[in-house]
């Protein structure tokens, strides 16, 4: 049962955390807003995505708090996960550094306990090096050639994944103006197109079974996606996601032996900055002895 929960939670964990889950916004506000019409706000979002795609480098930081509860089934219980991290990337040279700390606590029958894991990831053009500090495994360096599959598996393209669904945005609502790191920003509530949401879930091989729109309404108690865009530069400064999901075993193709129902709640925040600034990534000397993965 616990293994089943981890399998079901993994797409949320890897994409919501690293890639988040940029879906429908549910915040207050009205289409258009401030001094801008709905069309102009959509242009702000389109322009911010273009500015990101044109950037030669950037820095980022992220945080995530997530809780999962399984009700019924063979092993009901709860799991709480927190993640913190950040890094910087140089697009032109295909290099990146990211640090990560994760804490996990679980309270399932016969499987109580907690675990803290930390990692540092270095992508240097053709090779990825990773320093791991895992309980019962110790500290070690590992390495692997960089491929598209590796980038996806280890979320080396996490910011790309975070922003990609916004290419199919629906309505954009203006919420307010707010300062981020001294920059005046539009605060926008972005709603994704329903078809884009379905495509995302199908790509993760976790699309609910049944009528899509009805199930989405049944599953999501809250799903908000808020972005902060610099008024002067049109650069994306901050993203915030809140997700509150209730699902039954039937909805996700599980059985009542796995669980009767499951709840997932996640809050994710990502900040971005230092666009187009020089990036220097130095691999520690001890990484030269990294083990091939």
C-alpha cells in the first residue's frame, strides 16, 4: 500500500516540486485589471515567457510543502514532505548548479519514521555530477552523461517544465501591484486552458478515468497559480502554486485495497532573478572521483 502511495505521489512530487503543477488559477480578481485590458495582460504573460526563453542565464530558488493522507485500504496513514533548494543556469554553455534539501516524515502502520536527504547537482555541458547525502547510504559522488532523458529524470530543465503549460494559458486576471526585490510587479492569476490540463495529465500517465471536466471539478478543491511579472522589464520574478486534491481509488485506477480515498495538499513557490548575468560553476575537486551511474 505504501509503495502504491509513493508511486501515485511521485509525478506530483517531481513535477509539482521541481516543475510544480502550473494549472488552473482560482484566485480572486477580474479579467484585465489595473490599467490593462485582458488582451494586454495576456501580452504581458506572452512577453514574460519570451523574455525567459531569450535569457542567456538566470538564478532560481524554490520551496515546497506537501502533505498526503491515505484513508482506508490496507495501510492508511499520512506523509509530509518539505523541499528547499535553488541554483543558477547558463543556457548558452548548457551548465547548471542546483542544491536541494528534502525532509520526509511518514506515519503508516508499521512504517513510521522520518528521513532527511540533501543533494548538489552540477551539469557541466556533457556530464552531470551529483553529490548525495542519504541516511544509511552515506555521502557519495555519482556522475552520468547528460542526455534529454537525464535532464527530464532529474528535472534539470525544471524551469522549462514549470513554464511550458503557460504557453496554453486561458484567462489572465489582474490581482494587484506588488514589489519583489525592489521591482514593481504585476501580480496575475493565470488559468490554463482545460485541454492543456488534460494533455499534461496524460503526458504524466495519470489522467483520471471518466469524464474529464466532471472529474477535475470533483478532484480539485483548490488549484491556484499566481505569477509576478516585472512591470518595467517584463521578466518573470516569482511563481506561486497551491493545490488541494481529493481523489478516490477509482479515479486514478487504484483499488480499494490500496486506499478508499486520498488527499494531497501542496504549496510551491519559485523565485527567479539575475537574468543574463555571468554564471560561474566550479565543480569541487572531490567530484573527480565520482562513480558512474
